């Protein structure tokens, strides 16, 4: 039976999550499998790869064939390199201690590279976040400026309207004040005319007699 190490898809639509499994090469991609040896989550940055090192090494050593994607993961975790060293021990090219030293040295260098990459990603993420926050703040300040100017214009318009209303109220009062002396003068004139007419009436009365 040909055995393959491959991914079995799980997760939601648009957010896949994979199990790393060993299965019969004739089985369906998401069908029955022999053993689950890890998981792969591409939704994180960097992607999360969790592999049972010993079980993956066992399956590779007995001839299980990984797919291209899984092969890259096994190489990333050093499983293929460790298998290569163990084959060299079997052939007598190097001792077991030498193989362990080589692998530990490689693992240390790999960890440094991984940490550097994660640090770089974290810095880039923080930089992008700060840029987004700065852009949002700029937009917020612009909106606040527009609102402040609108409120200032509204206050000025309200003040002008109040002043106009005050002026309109004072004008009728002034007209009334000017009309009152004129009315008084007219009344006095009529009274004077009445007084001048009275003697004429008395003379006419005497003539009639």
C-alpha cells in the first residue's frame, strides 16, 4: 500500500484549516486516513504549522511520500534534514553524535531566522496599524474642523437674524413717537379755530335781533 502524507481540509468557507495526515494514496483527499500527525493554519501571519516531529519522521523513514505542500512544511521543521542525517548514520558516513550536533546547530540557526521573521512581521504590522490610526486621526480632525466652522457660521447667522429682528422692532416704535406730536399739534389747531369762530357767531346774533 502506497502511503502519502497530505493535507485534509477543514474549517469555514474562506478560512480553511488543514490536518496533516497519513493516508492511502487511493483514498479521497478529505476521506479516511491512517493517522493525523499535525495541523496547518494559513489564516495567521506567519502561518501556524504544528507537526508531531517523531511520528512525521517515522512515516518519512518508512517511505511515505509527502505532497509538495507538506514536503515544504517537513523541510521547514527540519524533519527531512533529520531523516537525511539518520540515513548517513546508517551508511556509516557519520556517527549518531555527529548527526545530533549537526541537527542541533541547524535547529538553532533556524530558530534565529524564525524569530527574526516574526519580529519583522510584528514591526510591519505595528507600522501599518500606526499608519491607519494616523490616517483615521487626520480624518477625524478634518471632520471636527468642518463641524466647528459650520457651528461658527450658524452662530453668526443667528446673531445677524437677532440683530435684524431687534431693528425691525425698534422702527415702528419710532414711527409712533413721531406721530404723537403731530396729532397733538392738529388737536391744538382745531381748538384755536373753534375759539376764533365764537365771536363771529355773537355778532351775527346781535344783527338778527
